[in-house]
C-alpha cells in the first residue's frame, strides 16, 4: 500500500507489502503503525486526499479498458476550475477550493441537514479526527464542482469521506 500526495507516493511500511493482495508484509507488529506515525500529524493535515492504492495485477493492466477518455476528464476539470475562479472572483489571491480559509469554508461549503447528519455519523463510525472535517467539506465541494452541481450533495460528501482513510482510528493498528 502507498500514500499518494499530488503525484508523490510513499510506502507505508519498510518492506512495502502492507495490504498487498498477494505478497505477505514481513514487518513486525507495530512497525507499520510506527512507520505511519512518521508521516502522520502535521503532514497529514496538509494532505486533502488519502487513498489506499494496492498493486494492480499485470493481467488487469493489459486487459481491454473502457476507461474515460483523458479529453473528457480534462474538460470536466476545466469546468470545475472555471466555477471556482468565478466563486473566488472577490477573494484576493484565491483561485481554487484548495486555497480557501476555514472562514471562507463555512460560507462556501454549506451542506444540508441530512449532509450534516451523514458527516456526523461517518466521523463517529470511522473515528475520524477533527482535522478531517474541514478537509472532507473542501474535497466534497470540489467533487460537486466536477459534477457541475451548485449544491454539495450527500453522494459528494460520501465520496470525500472515503478519501480520509489515514484519519481512521485504528488504521494499521
Ligand atoms: Zn511490510
């Protein structure tokens, strides 16, 4: 398993096989947690998206793919960027969701009462830390922008919640 940060990825254990689908991690008990603790805290606070990535078998890499065209993804990203540019037109020095302050976040990332409940339940069940809360709101705003949705819907929140795997209590513990 690896942690990715803006294209940079790192192993989460010394042998590199933690959570590998076929190979056995040979790191002793507590080693993974200790290793992970080195990247946790202040560093994790700055990372919006934690995604668990397990190795893909060669057979799957070479299989026929029906993946989305890059050009389609590009136009969706451009659209989201445009929405964000307009949103922050009056906020000096801010061009995208990633840059918004926590004060701005409160006004920009409004969610429905059901959304609040969903987030509350997720935080309790997954044992998410307080720092995850703002990150989830911010990322869900971007997911909504990518879907050209004015409102942050529950499905956007749910997707953003999945991207905080390293904030979960007991992860690798
Ligand atoms: Zn290992």
